[in-house]
C-alpha cells in the first residue's frame, strides 16, 4: 500500500474511534448498573434512593422527561431521568427497562406507554393516655393507658390527570382504664377502616395540600369489669368525613425529610346506640331493635382525628414518628359517651411499585417467584 493510502486509512480509523468515544460519552451520564437501578426501584425509602446516587447520576441541564432509543439501552444499563430540580420527576424509556422518579415512572414497551404509581405504606405503633366515659355502663369517668396500631397506604390514581390520591387506613385501639375510686375498669377494643380520596394542590414543589373526603367504619366494645347486668356496650359507626392533609418535604444536610399533618372529622353517618334502659338481650335475642340505629351529625356526634408525623431516613430504612390524637363524643338517647386518646407513634415507611395479574412485567426484575 502506498503512503497516501495508509495515511488515509489511519485518519479514517481515528475518526471512527473518536466518533464512537463521543457517542459513548454522550450517554454515559444516563448509565447506571442494573443492580443499582433494580434496588432503587424497589427501595424501601426516599432516603435509600438518595443514598444510591439517584439524582447525582444526572446532569443538572437534563429536561424533566428523557427518552432513550432502543439501541441506547442494553441489559446492563438503566435510565436515570430525574434532574435534581424542584419539579416532579418522571422517566420515560424505550426498551425493556424501567425507572421510577419521586412520584411516577413511565414504562414504554414498543408503541405502548404505561404510567406507574408507587405506593407509600407506613406501619406504626403507638402508646399513650386514654380517657373514657359511657353512661350506659357507669356515670363515672375512667382514665388509663392504651396502645394503637396503624397501617396506612397512599398512592396516586389515574383520576383527574393523576391529581387525586387514594388513602387506606386501618386503626386498632386497645386500652385499659380505671375509675377514680379504683374499684372498676373499662377494657376496650376498637378497629376501624377508612378509605379516602384527596385532590392535590401543589403551591410549591415541596409542599402539598390535599383536600377531600373519606368513608370510615368503626366496630368496638367497652367492657366494665364491675357490672353484673349489662357489662358491655357496643360501638358500631359508619361515617362520611371531611379530610385535609398537608405535606412538606425538606432536607437537613443530605437527609430528605417529610412532615405531614392530617385532620379528619365526620359530618354525616349512622351509629348504633341502645336506649338507656334497653338491654342487649332485648336487642339481639328478642329482636327489639327500635331506635338503636341513629343518624349521626354534628347535632349528636362530634369526632376529630389528628395525625402529625415526620419521616426521616436512617441508613436504608425510613422511620415515621409522630402524634395521633382522637376525640370522639356522642349524645344519643340521653347516653353520654366519649373517648379521648393521645398516642406517641413510631414505625417505618416503605415506597414500592406493585404489579399483579396481567400487569406483571417479568423481564423488569430479578424475581424469586417468577
């Protein structure tokens, strides 16, 4: 080969090499190990996602939604499409990989695109003081201690452009209280479930106001250890509630924290309450159920629930601590009943994406089952 031809080949090879290097560098900021993306997707908390370098893997000039063509995605890479800005983060990808941002991710397989919403689940336990009164059992006031268990799930729905969230709460209360003479106890147990929907307002990227309503069902009992006749009273309520939630996210050094306040009060419903001299034998055995089911409103029932919680990461776990206050009072058939509780709560939070049925994408995860 002559000298000009050799020089031409060398220049052509060098040009191809530089072009390949430039292409690799252009997608390098979007590359992340499959194991890290997998753990990020199923992370137990926001604290963990920060620790994995989720936001640090993306240049600050990237747009809110990033699309990679199929030839730019391999089995060893995943897309990080969440710039460290105040805007809500989404991810869109062409191929068989997936990444979720703070609130939602998008999965595109071929020409189909699906929006995925993560679930925030908190499981917390509490203990505190209780005050009770029930004229059906005793005219005296009782006070003591109790325990509370609460499981809460919150996720976005597809309603109103993903601006409506759904909240499920399960509460379990157990308490033991004693009267002033210390010769009788109230033993109580309650379980209630509420399903609520809230419309989200975002006055600030890190501040959410959620306004809506919920339906709640309560079932419980109070047992008086001293009574021989009519020792127990039954609580059974169905309520429609007004609900307000405010959530503020902030940072302390490198830690992401979130503080939440929630207020809930019923405005209409049904409640079970016997007449003052009516026994449960008459109601359940003889079938004398007249006037035991009553319409509830602000006229004869007032109840308020308050939640104040703080989420903070420790290592790979996000903890939730806070306060739960409950005030419940009814005045039906001249029977005055009230329950007041104050609980200090502590537990943990996890954030995950759930798949089921035909929504399972078996090629997205290293599953131990599928």
